């Protein structure tokens, strides 16, 4: 049996878990690059019965699944993956399984990015490394006393709210359902509407799942509501924010800055404005990329494969057994 592990950018998939139980029964091939061309991708993956994918780096739509007749088991790291057409996989009898993850990693990166943006850390660190003059180049923003607006009060948004309180911020949350109740449990304020949150917060961070209702929830109109010089953080999904509108607001200076870990297209194309705008701090979707998370991902991927080979699949996401 042939197994492929996709998009192993760091080349660590086989080192993060004990694969011996799988290697005794199957041949494993690891790919470290991402192919976006459908024909080339289908040709590469056609021989494999089992595929292990890292989050949403390679989408599995119906157009790709239809060209993989050998595929029997698809494993995604994490228990949610919007880039997999679950219905199409089920129609072809492909079992889709997931793994658990460590919830706090993305929230921690959110805070790291917010602080890096507010204190201009990348610019100052790069200037120091280059021996540049003057010795100091920027004036940072304090967090204490500022209003942090959190869009989405689920698990990650709730963690970020607690960080904000620890830093002495006035934390205000908004969510599409029961904002007052959720905020009350966290001991933070709540906004009656998204517009109210955007117009009053000094710093705004997004923690929503991407779906038909949330796609483009922050567009040109919403960006215009934000305070002059306000900061925006997005570590959830790129399409929550209309990218062209964001670039325009950053380029004009209407928005003070953005800290981003996610983008409409990943990897972000070379020469994209979000790579070069001076008021952007950007990272390559590393919110979940930690040693602990990777070990859990790959250990449970091994467990998924072994269970499926034994005829008793676990953590099934699409109802196929």
C-alpha cells in the first residue's frame, strides 16, 4: 500500500511520530512542496491509497477527488478542514479522518503579532542587525489602557481576551450570537454590533471560522469605520477580510497597520503588496506550527492509519466507515 504525506514544509513529518507500525505495512512518500496545478497534482497523487495532508495547504475539491480513483483514506491534521469537499469524498467511499490539535498555539501567535506590530519589533530588530542609523527608528504604542476589540468569542477569541486583560487593556468582544453572555463569562465588555466594536477599538483581532456568512466580513466599509491609526490582526482565515480593501487602507495610511498570519492565497505570491507594505507584520500561516502541535498531529495521523488498516477507523469526519 502506498501512502503520501503532503506539504511537509519543514521536513519533520517522519520525525514527529513513530511510524514503524505503518511502515511495516506500507510505503511512505513525503512531499515538501505545494503543487497548485490540478493536472500536475492529480498525476502526483494518483498512485496513492492513503494521503495525509497538513491543514488546508492543499485543497481537496471534487475536481481533484474525481481524479484519484485509488484513494481510500484521507487524513487531515486538525478536526476541521474547510478545503475538503466532504460530500464528494463520501460519494467516492473515501474515509476522511482528523486529529486533535493544541488550541492555544494560534492565540499565542496572535499576541506575538499584536505586540510586534504595536512596538515595531521587526523594523527595529532588522535595523539593529543591519547596523543602521539612527539607533532607534520608531515610537511604539502602549497596550495598557487601549481598547482591544475581539471579533469572535470562541475558544481562541476567549484566550486572547484573557491575554488582553492581563496586559491591562479594555477588552470588548462581539460575536454573532449571545455576545453579552459570552463576554460576561470572560469578564469583558461587549459591543452591540460589529460596527460599534470597529468604531471604538484601538486594536481589532479576528477569531471566526470562515463560511458563507463570515467571508468578507471586514470590507472597505468596515475598514472605514475603524479609528484612524487602528491596528488589525488576522490569524484566523485570510478571506475574512477583503484583501484589496485591506491593501488600500494600509497603503493610504487610513489603517495604522495589520498583523497577518493568513491570506487569500497561500503561499502568498512573490511581489504581493502584503509582503512589502511597511505597516504590515506578516508570517506564513504558522499559528499552529509548534513542536507540540506537530507531534500530536502526526502521532494521531499514525493512529488513524493503523485503525483504518485494522478495519475500525477513528476520528472520522465524513461519516464513511
